[in-house]
């Protein structure tokens, strides 16, 4: 399915592609859900809501169609560099698999190359590919670490994620300012000194 808007004055053109059959089926389910919740799905403001939600969910969960290891392999370069490489403050937008509510935060990823490096943007793409799925933060942290370790085979990988979970903020315990931190390390980062250097670097702010 392809949607576009090409206004003569704005010059804006938006193209989004969705599976037509999936979109129709998801829309029908959301139409029924809205009805079961007591709303009138035929009223003007809600008539297109099932379709919009169907498209939104496919966008938010597009990670199932992406191969994070292939992303890394597409930009692997031989390089004799064996110092820490860090990409920090990578934005995360994911969906808690327990309530299908968002959790939002940042990932900090580091690795120490052993013959191969990868394009810096690919690290962020790996984070995004795993984030755009139904997730728990603990598994997300592990998957990012394992993907980089298995693909690049570096001397070590470090991943730290800090996130706020709307399932804790909007419902349940309703603690609006709580932040969940998870971490995972392999190889050289299991040494205290190396791990502490990584933590210090991701905590520092540029002046």
C-alpha cells in the first residue's frame, strides 16, 4: 500500500508502504476494539482511526522485517584499530510486550575492534532494528550485544540502556520519574578498568 500527499503549494510528498492485506485485517481488529471500549467508531473523528493505528503499529514494529547482522556486514571494513569505539545517546522507541505501551530512552554502545570496524550509523540501525519489536528492556540489551559480538567478533562489546516505561508511568504503580537501566558486557569489558572507562565516557558531557 502506498500513500502520498503532493500538495501544489507545499511541495510535500510523503510515501509510506504497507502490506495491504495486513493493514485491512489489523484495521478490522482495531475497529472492533474501539467498539468494545464503548466508542462510536462511525463518528467523524474515529472513522479513519483503525486504519491509522494499523499503519502506525506496522511502522512501530517494523524491526521484524530487518536483519541487524546484515546491516553490520554491509559496512564492515578491515582496520588495525584496537581502542574503544562508542556510539552513545542512541534514541530508543520500543514497545513493552506485556502491555504494548511504549518505553523510550537511550542506548550507549561500545566495542573494541579486532581487525574489523563497522560504519557508525550501523550501530544505531542495529539498536533501532531490535527496538522496533515487542520487547523487554533486558532482552533488547542482550540482543544488541550478541548481534555486534557475533558479527564483528570484536575484543569486547558493552551495551547500556536507560529508559522510561509508560506501563509504569501511565498505569500500574504510576511512577512518572522512574528510569530503568540495563547493561551487558562481553570480553574486554568484563575487566573492571575497561568497564569503568566505558561508563565514564558515556557519562561525560561535551562542553
